[in-house]
C-alpha cells in the first residue's frame, strides 16, 4: 500500500508540473508571435529635403520668397519591398505665420502634393485632406513636393527686423485601397500612412534700400554774369533700413569737374553755374563723399539709424550771392550719384 500510494503521488506531481510548463509557454509563444507581426509593419521612410533657408538681400526683400522641398516616401507592409495602396490622400498642417522678431512675424502660404494628391498651384488650407486620387508611385516609391512662400510685401515699405523667421509645416499622407471618392482622413492609419515636419527659415540681415530722390530745383536765375543774391533749394533722399541698422548717405561730385570748391551745372555747351549741396539748412557743411563711400560714418556723408520705416533726409542746395555764372541763357543741370552704405 505504501508503495502504491507513493507511485500515485508521484503521478499527480508530474501532472501538475506538466500543467505549469504549459501555462508558462503560452504567454511566451504569444509574445514571440506579437513581436513577429508587429515588426512586419514598417514605418514609411522619407528621403529628401525637409529643412531649408532663404536669405533676403536688398534686391529680393520686396519679392516673393519661396523655398521648395522635394523627396520620396517609401512604405513597406510585410517584408522590405516597397508597396502602395491604390488611392492617395494628403494634408498639411501649419499656422501661416513664422516665429517673431521684435513682435514682427512673416506670413506664409503652402502648396504641396504627395503621390498625385494635393495642390501645386493653389494655396493649401491647413488641416484639410486633399484627394483621393489614384496613387502615382514609380517603382512603388511616392514623390512629394512642398513649397513655402512668404509673399512680397504690398503697400507702404517696411523693413523687417533683423533675425531668422521660422515657419513649419506638418505633411501627412494616407494611402487607401477601398475608396476613390472619400479620404479616410484621421480614421486611416497603418503601414501606408505617415507624416513628416518641414521647416523653413527666412533670414533677414541688415538691409537698407534707396527708395527715391527729388530734384534740387533752383528755379529761374534772373541775374547776368554774377548772382545778386543767394539762390537756395531743397531736395530729399528717401531711404528704408531695418530697425537699429546704422547707415550713411553719400553724394557724388556730379558730372562736371569741381572748381573752386563748387559743383557745377552745365547747359551742355561748356557753360556753367556753380552750386553746392549741404547737410544743414545753415549751408555750413558740404555733403559729398569725402573719406570714401565704403564705410558707415564717413565724414562726407550723413549718418543715420534705421527705424524699420521710410526715412526722409533733406538736401540743401545753394548758389551764393556774388557767384560768377554763365551769361548764356538755357537750362542748366547736373546729376548726382546717391550712395547708401550700411
């Protein structure tokens, strides 16, 4: 009896031990299977440009500034071979305003297309799905193109503050096999969907622009041979420079050789009327290019600091009393080169 009982007891222990092994193996097998199937759904890989920089110049500050990004998207389902679904939808998500410098932001618009879905000619509306269209994907590789544009300024001139302005766009895509008329949108997902972030940097360096000038018009001179009084006139140089940008305005000597410390107007036939241009209404400091025009603060120029808006600087012209002038009647003129250095 004792031997039989021992044998029976041993059998029961073996049964329990066998069950314990089964309970342990079951979750291990489940984990292995889950790991296998989850690794089969690879994410879409993006190859191409997703970050760009546009640096303004004095020549382009009033023009459209566009950065275009292109690349490819490769999605896999099971294995490593690129695959696609029949239809394609896409959208972009963006704010339409860059980061700020001195409380100033730059507006921007977005055009985009992915695998044939989207719009390359019409501005995108943020967070709106475009499509579906039949997926265009040579070799099952999808192409994308995104353009971010800061439009040219309109209206009065305003110089953007110096700095880097950054705009970003999230690009989403979703392929689908079931619907050629309705985008699955946010309810989609899976191996054939994904997104990437595209960043645009717009750099505004120190900039100045010469907006316009006006003539220094002395009017009619009724004297013959010698001026009987002072003849004076004013002109204006209009400039626009970034806020806090130092700059200098220089005036050239004119088209005719300076004689006796005076610029000269001519009627085109070797007849002259001397005159001079000054920085101040007291006609005490000549305005010219003394010291050169390549540096800010030269002694011959007028130096200022930009405000970010248009600035006007008066030019004071004078023909002093007692000046010897031509006795030949006619129209006398000279051309002055204006240089803005910053």
